[in-house]
């Protein structure tokens, strides 16, 4: 069974957080979500907090330098294999990550745009996330995803690390498929 560090790659709403939760319930992995860290940081009384209050929620990506620093700091405290959820999201971030640590497996959750919009609008009814609240912001998140993050599929395919998983299946089926990949990798 594969026991190294894992990246969960996928569009907004593709199920990265949901799969990460199932994995950490069943395996000894640490879940690192840059989205969660940024949302937490947004409430802090710092320069970064102030910056995030005006930028996070628009659907635009946070600048690489800020996210890279957050991940670098976080990885210094980690003492077991981890799951990166929402990082890297640009080629620059992926290159930076290579200077920090080893990644052996990248799970690419593939989901249609239609499903993404439906899922996020549904979650937006209760999530309190400003970036879940309007179709326009969700489309902006998707645009960012296709232009900045999608190239990572090719980046990790070339390294023979990418495994594609059909994210349209039920949550249980997605987790089962993940387990099969973990065992054969
Ligand atoms: P982030 O928090 O990472 O958001 P995201 O990537 O847009 O993705 P979500 O968290 O919305 O979706 P998910 O894939 O985790 O799906 P989930 O499991 O929740 O980032 C937010 C923002 O922070 C970014 O826009 C950017 O501004 C900034 N940011 C973060 N990282 C950054 C980085 N590296 N660089 C620059 N900026 C960064 O599922 C979604 C919904 O679907 C849920 O309701 C869930 O219950 C449901 N669901 C999940 N799986 C299934 C299934 N199989 N069947 C049915 N329903 C399902
Ligand atoms: Mg998430």
C-alpha cells in the first residue's frame, strides 16, 4: 500500500475536502487544506487577515507567494504523511512544493462543470462561504481552475504520479476507488 504524501487535485466542489475527511478517518494522514487555512487566517488581526478579507471570496486565487509561505511553514510542523487539498494550484506552486518535500501520488478528481455548479450552490445555502453564494463567483472559480490549475494534470502525468478518479460517483464509491488506487500504487 502506498504510504507517502498525497495531493488531492480537482476543480472547486469536486470533492477534495470530502475525500480527505474519509481518508483521515481511515488512515493515518494529516489533512492540509490551504482554503481552510486561508479562511481561518481571514479572521485574524494581521496584515494578511486584512488582505484576505478583501480578496478571499471573489473566487480569484491568492498570490503564490502568500500560499507558498503558508505551506512551507505548515510542512515544518508535520510529522506524518499528509494530504494536500487545494495546493498546489498553479505550476509555480507545484515547482515550489518540489523544493520542500516528496509527493508520490496525485489523485485527480474529475467532475463536470454542471455537477460543480449544482454542488456548490447547494452547499452555499449553509456554508457561509461568500465564494459559494453566487453563480458568477463560482464561474470565476472555474475559470481560474481551467487556466491556472488544469495544467497541473499534465505536469503530474508526465511524472507518472497522476491517478484520475471519477468524482461523479457517490462519496462512498469515490472512497472505495481511492482505496483501490492506494493498494495498487
Ligand atoms: P478551497 O477551500 O480549496 O476551495 P475549492 O478548491 O474551490 O474547493 P471546495 O472546497 O469548494 O470544494 P472541494 O473540492 O473541497 O469539495 P467538497 O468536498 O467541499 O479554496 C477557496 C479559495 O481559497 C480559492 O478560491 C482561493 O481564493 C483560495 N486558495 C486556496 N488554496 C489556494 C492556493 N493553493 N493558491 C491560491 N489560492 C488558494 O464538496 C463540495 C460539495 O459537494 C459538498 O457539499 C459535498 O458534500 C458535496 N460532495 C462531495 N463529494 C460528493 C459526491 N461524491 N457526491 C455528491 N456530493 C458530493
Ligand atoms: Mg474544500
